[in-house]
C-alpha cells in the first residue's frame, strides 16, 4: 500500500531544505504576510519561486498558507499574495477565510485550495460543505479520534490531511480568542502570543492547565494509511531545521515500517514527552505538559547529528538510463523520470577496443555515479556492441548533460494563469438604523419581559420543543442553537432540528460549516454565528450564497470596521456577555479535579490572579462535547448604542446569569441606560482596540 504524503513545515529556507532532504513529499510555507505564522521567517516572492524550483526538481510539492481572516482593507494584499503564489507555481494554497478561497477561484481557477485546520472542520458535515465550496482537501481539527477520522475518510471524496506530530493547541484551532483578548494579537490572524503556555491553575489543580504535550502519532502511521488519510502533517513552522529533520525522518521511518527513534524526537523538542492526543479517545490529564528545563537541555546533544541529515544532497528522484553504443553511430544516452520527462544526448562514435572493451557492467557503474545531484539510477539498460571502448570521461559527460537537461525541465516553473477578477466593491444592505435585540439564553433564563423586548431568541436545541409547547416564545421568534462543535451524534441533533422545523421554527444558529450543512438538511435557514470568524464583505457574500439569512460578525472586528461592511446579509455583533475565548475538548477542570467535584462554573486563575470561568453545560442540563473558557468580565456596550447604528441586530450572549440578571441586561440595552442588576465590572472587548 502506498504511504500517504509526508507534509513538513518550512518556516525558512533552511527548514525547507531539511524537510526535502530528509524525505518529505510536500512542504507548507507562508509568504511575508497573510499566513497563520506571521512571526516565522517566511518567503518573499523571489524566495518562494526558488523554493518551488528547489522542491519541484526533487519531486516535492509546495503548499502556500494564506490562512488568516482578512480585513476589508487587505483585499489588495490578498490578491497580490494569490498572484505571487500562482506565478510561483505552488501546488495549492491553504485558506481559512472563505473570501480568500473565493478570490483564488476568481483570479487563479487552476490553483487548488485546501481548507485549513483554522476552519475547525471536525465532522463529516463540515467536510461536505468544503466539497461544495470547491476545496480539494480538508485539514481536520487535531481533536478527532481515530474512529472520527475514519468516518470522514470513508465518506468524502476530498483528500484528508491529519496532524501527526507537533504542538497541540488547547483550543480547537480557529475557535481561540484568548491571545487577542489578552494582548490584541489574534491567532486567527497569525500572531498568537501563546498565553495558554503561561500558568493557569484550577483550585486544587496543577499549574499550566491550558498547556498540552506535543502530539506524536509516528507509531500509528500504518493505521492512518489504512484509513485512507492522504497527507500526514507535521506542525512546526516556528521550529528550527533540526526539528523538521527529526520529525520528517521519524515519519518517513514509520512509513517504511521501521521502528521510530522516539528518544531523538523527545530530545529535539517536547513538553514533558508526547501524547497520542485525542486519537485513542483517552482525553484526560495525561495529555497535559509544559516545557521544562530538561526538555531544553536535552536538545543540545542531538542538534549536530540531526544537521548532518540534510547538509548534503540526498538522491531522491529515481531515473531510468538507457545507453546504446554501436560501432558505426554516436553513443546515445536516454534518461527518463517518472513524470514523463525524457532526454537523449549523443556523444562520439565509439572506437574499437585495443585491450579492454567497455562492458555493460562497467558502463552502468560509471553512469550510476549521480552523486551531488537529486537523482539516482533506478533502472539501467546498457546495450553495447561487442569490442567497443567508451572512455569513462565520455560516459560521465553524457550523464552530466542528460541530467542537466532533466534538471532544467523539472525546475521549470509551471505558473497558474492569473487574472485579477477579485470583487472589491460590495453593496451595503442596512435594513434599519437602530439594531434590534437578539438574546441567546436557556429556557430557564427566559422571561416574558425578555420575550417581549427581543424579536429573536437563540435557544439550545434541547429547549426548543418545550419553549413552543409552554408558549414562552413564538416559533417565529426562535432560532435553534446548533452546538458549534459536534464531534459525534450529529444524526441525533439533526433529528431534533427536523422536529423543530415541524413546530414552526425556521432558523438555526450556525457557528461552524458543519452546522450550516445540518441546518439546510433539516429545512432550516442558517443564521451565522460569531465563530464563523467573518471579518470582510467578500466573506459575507460567500455565506449569503450558502443560504444564510443573517450573520453575527467576528468579535475580533473593531466596531468601526463592523459598521462599514457590505454584503447582502443583515449583520450583527455580540454586544453583551462573557465572551467565549476557547473551545476545549479536553476539559482542564476535569483533568484537575474530576467531573465529580465540579460545581458547574469552575474557573482557572492566571498568573495575575484573574479568574476565567470554564463551563461544559452539564450543570444546567445542556451538556456539550466541549467546555468553554469564558472571559473574566462581561462585554458591555449598552452605553455605546449610538455608535452601533447601522448594524441590524445586537446579540446578548447569556451564559451563567440568572433570569433576573438577563432581564436587567435586556432592559439596559432596550432603554440605553444601566438598570439594577447590570454588571459592575465590564469590558469593551476588542471593538475599540487594534487587533493585529
């Protein structure tokens, strides 16, 4: 069975060389901007072209990451980034923002697009929507189990890419806002400051409650291959070349069925060892770890040895050679590779041997000396008339000339045609000057006052039937909330959505591409959630094309940008609430003290004494497959309503508040003034800050 592609990180040209020389089949890299590792060395236009030439010569593919969310004034930069990628001849681009994917289709339609892990694709429904959107490959979230990966592989025609080695984020990628909220450096824009690696502690737990060990599935490659995984991805564009060399070598060794040297892997980089992550379904405290002194010092002993793995050219490209020598014709050497390139060169007419004629074995020995080139002779056929003498110097010259021609052909950049057809102007459809109120809450928090003041009510899918039966809300008011992360049990949730439709409910809140697919299958109109990370008008248009009727914008979008977006959808923002900063499949409270001791809303305390609430929903009868880490204080904009005109609606995102507190907040926003019960401590979030 052919092994999957080994995909290696290349944060610099040295790391790219290490990846290629150690046996990677593909590398992924970023330009100088607009990628999820903006602090890596990265590649300018000329470096990118050289990288593609270097890799393609050696049979290695190059994927460029353009996987950040884009602001409105970055359209021209995005177009130029796509132009550079297309002209350099990269093999695909990875995107998070549907606007960028749209631009690639508009401007460089032959350039394949991969769905980045930043899109939080974690179930079959999300993969299906990626297929509909024209992606050729999906990079799955790191949090999936082996069974979940298999289910997706068996039911989608898309290529499936899976992380097999490297750092594990605590939050599902694309759903983390901790770095931007704490320091204005957004992970969704490639500048994560990794605050999760700093001390956070639950009461009675250990420090570093948000830091996971590094993942390594190097000894599970056969299983992934059997599943049908197309690409084995190594994390680490911020890591040094020696790390890349060690990781690629380990995965290559595993693909060849040989035992992996985990000790070297641990030495070059680890956080208290490795974990199988979520792959085996053992989601517990053993996954947690942090970088310790011994982890740092152990690297010194292996770096030199690892550097020797890529300090010279390793022959990677098999070629076939055929030598023909006749007594009355010039000697001919034909060289072919497996990509359809064939070159024939001619030498002189061979002389009759006086003493020792050249034998086929001697000729093959000379021709096979391809050292210093990327090639090795995989097949050799020497057809010589008897009694001829061909000097070794001539055989060397023939080989050199043929391989030079082959090198030139393989290095020739095959650019993708590019025409700037990107749409830059988008109509604005603002249907009202004063935004309406939309409350997201549980049925136990809903009061008649809230129902009267909020035309739209987002309720958990479990509460919809009772809300209608009790008369607490009208079906036309209700928006059924699909959990933004559903790793399993989607069929059961889909059935509840269909029942909601039969009750007269027509809309569903969708915070993930998979939820959009589910809503449409249930006959409900999708309503976009903040976690779709919409930050520009082109993305609004793309989601409108998917059938959304309105959408929340990303709360990483400053309010001046939010008010100015165009597009055919009514748009709103989260205007109140304890903002969700992380989505955690491995609950840090469970790991610290166990579910049995959890009192509901437990918290983590950072090194400054700030407390962040963690909630899984079990305490109020709404268990979720992830826990949420919430901000320490609520977002409050009730005194800034005049600055929010032009938005269609404001979502009040209730979590742990009592019904009375919810009602007080709704009154405050409805009347534009503080009411009894409104919070004393609050934040403006990121709406009035610069997000990098």
